[in-house]
């Protein structure tokens, strides 16, 4: 490991840029001297120091020797401080790549780099790296885009976790016990099992990145695996779907707000196609082929072909340029606001689930519109298709469900029960003499 002052990039006027070079294990990185960089006339340095030269052409150079050498000393001192602090925290010197990351990290109150880098500073740097990869197209669009987007809600949850438990997160704090507490915290906040699973996976990917970059040597978090009881979603749970009357009332709403109109259009398209939120926001003219929507799903990578119907045609005619991405939280809030405008969705609605032999009743909400979310459109599509007599294997082909068990979670068995029972044929019993 060494720090050395070098000059590079000779320009047409005979000036070179001054750098402090850090070398370790056969690799190196250059760090510019001073906030705005330092230039020196060629031949004006010896052994890493600016030296006095004779002649009128060196007048300006000679006048800047003191300031130039001071800038070199300051840069070397800052780098030395970062290396020393990193070594004290991690038991090893940083690689040139890691030193560059730490050098670019936010500066301390005096404006000089070298302040101890916090978990949240590294978190922001990682987020910036992912966004840059997506922008440059150096990462797969699906993985890079979803990971960059997924960091924001993860960061929000971690901040809430810090406040709730009165702790300060560090790289060393992520061990088995803390990961368990964080998972339990998310469940207590009402997050679904699938959401907690995704957030834990994102967090592990983040911490693994820090280890691979040499920023951290703490790997205790890798021992954590979610308990099987957390993985099993409640069985026999009544899902929320709209019946024919509710959907008709929903479509008939007169709306002045463009945001509410767009939220209704997105939801209606989901009800007409069964697409997830991540896919329905990408439907546009480029997806239409042979009177059907052809799209590769973000979640599973499946290619789906869904025939157009009257409702999907209506929505796409209203938005000829296609649908656009929108914030999921705001979208769900607007769905609840729209549902509140529908009298039929004010009926009492209790969702009961069974986890093993335990009966779980959700009493936090008591009106159907309060349960509206981005998932309801897909469930409405599946339920209505079955009610209209469309074979299950056809519906699964449109929705991309691989097995019947996962497909069954999207069916509201209570919708239309009275109508079906009314078709039960009357049989006149013979008279017994």
C-alpha cells in the first residue's frame, strides 16, 4: 500500500494535472489535488513537491509553490485519515475502489473528506450506483430497475425501525437477532408475507454488496433465514373482488380529477386483463398484436397473450398513447377514494382467514372499499371469468399461473353464490298414494 504524488495529462500549454495515487495489490486509483484540481508546468516538480525554477516563464509557477505544496499535503493527509479509520474498523486496508467510494462520500462539517462513513451514506451511494446502471443500460432492465425502485421502501422501513427501537443502524449491527427483529417489525406493521420476504432479500443484497466492495467484513446477516411460519400465507382467506354491480357502479362514476380518472382506468384495465400493477402500467400500442395484448411480465418473465375485450378496448381508446408508471402508494390511496364514492362498496365486509387451525378475523376495516388495492383488479378478472363460464385452464394461460393452488387464491368463492344456486333445477317429487 502506498501514496505517491504523480503528474498526468499534459495539455497543449505544457501544464499537467497533479494527483495523489493510491496503490494496493497491483491496482491503483488517482485522486485530484485540491477542490478544483492542481496544474503545474512540466518540470516544475521533484519528488512529489513543487520546486522553484529560474526564468521569467516560471514567475507564476514560483508564486504558487507554497499553496500548491499545501494542497498536496492536505490531500495526502485526508487520504491517510480515511485509510487509517477504515483499517481500524475493518482490520484491513481498503482496496483502491473502496477508497474511491469513501473519498466521494459526503464530507464532514469542516468540508474535508475523511469523516467516518455511516450506514445511511453507504445506502445512498448504493442507490446512486443502481440508478446509474439502469440509466446507462449496463444492468438488466428488469433486475436493475426493480432493485433501484425497491430500495426506497426498504429505506423507509429501516428508518421507521430505527425510530421504533431507538437504535442507530451500522454495518456491524445486522446480525441474526436484528434481522429477526426487523422481520417481526414489518409483520407487526401489517405488511404481507410476500412483502417482508422481498424486503429481507433486498436488505441482504445490499449488505452483500458492501462486503464484496470491501466496505464491510460483517457477514452475520447471512445466517438469517425467515422462519417457515412466516412464509406460509393464511389459507382459506376470502380475497377481495368486485361483483358485476360494483364494477358497473365503479365505471359509471363521474370524475373531474385527472388523477382519479387515471387510477380508475388502470384498475379497469387490470379487471379486464388480469395483469399485475407492474405490467398494466406498461400496456400501450406497442403491446397490441392480432387484437390481443402481448406482454412479458416483470415479475416472472412470462410472455402472456390476452385477447382484448370491450373493457380493455374502452380504456386503451381513452389513453391511445398507452398507460404510464405511477406511484403505487398514491394509486392504492386513490382506489380507496374512488371506492368510497360507490354506495355498493359501503356494505359491511369482514375478511376472515385461517392460518393452520387458527381463525383470524381482520377487524381493522369493516367496509369493502377500504380493502381496495392494486391486487383487487387481478382478482376481479379471475373471479368474473370463472363466473362467466370460461375454463380455468384458459384463464391461467392469460394470468400466467403455473399451478391450481396459487390460482385459487385469486378466486372469491362468495361472489355470485346466490345467482348460481338459483339455477338449481326444481324437481317435482312424485306423489305417494
